[in-house]
C-alpha cells in the first residue's frame, strides 16, 4: 500500500504538468473576434457575427465554437445545418464548455445531425450536469423517467430533477411542484 500512494502522486503530478504544458493561454485576437461577434449579433447582423465567431473558433475559442453551433442549429446567418452544429458543439464540448455539452446531448437525444442515441445523450448531459448545468440535470432526470439511454428509475429521475430545481430552474420547480 505504501508504494501505491507515491506512484499515484507522481502520476497525478505528471498529468497535471502535461495539462498545464498543453493548455495554451487565451488568444487575445480570438477573444477580440468573439467580442466583436457578440456585438454584431446584438445588432442582429448574424452574417457578420457568424464570420467573426468563425475566426475566433478556428483559433480555439470555445465560446465562439458554441455560438457557431447555436447559429448553425437555428439557421442564424447561415443555412440551418444540424451536422455542422454538432461539429461546432463537439469542439466546444471537448474543451469543457457545459452549454455545448448540454446542446450536444440534445442533438443526440433528438437525432439532429447525428443518429439518435440516448446513451450518448446521457453521457453528454452528465458532463454538463457535473458542471452544474441545470438544463442538463433536468434532462438526465427526464431520461431516467423515460428509461432513455439508462434503466428507467423514478428515484434517480427525482434526484436529478431536485438538483435542477435546487439551482432555481423555474421549469423544473413548476414540474415537480
């Protein structure tokens, strides 16, 4: 047992150093493009917003990648394209963006841009829920209530609904009374 603890510490330290070495600092130009995209979107100039978000996204900006996913899914500034939305959501989700993880779960749950796959939807919802995303927590509850992608379990469903409600999610509070 004594040898396991030092090995675990060394492995943890190595993984932490690799993560720090591979994590690039935010790109100031990408952040500028993202901010300009937000401003264009506020002016309802979705074509300009899309172009600016794309520049930022191609430089690794997760917020821009998520925003492009939304724009592709809703057809804002571009023709609606669920498959392209999934691609942008995945890029942001892989960087840990909870909103993108949630939306990727929705895409799998609804079969939009990807084949419908409830288990994959639950996997992405759980990643977002673990970061405190109340919409994802609610959706996991719904998956347990319906038995989609998981074994149907009303107790587990209630647990997830409660997590979402405890964060002030009004829809969940209304639904659970």
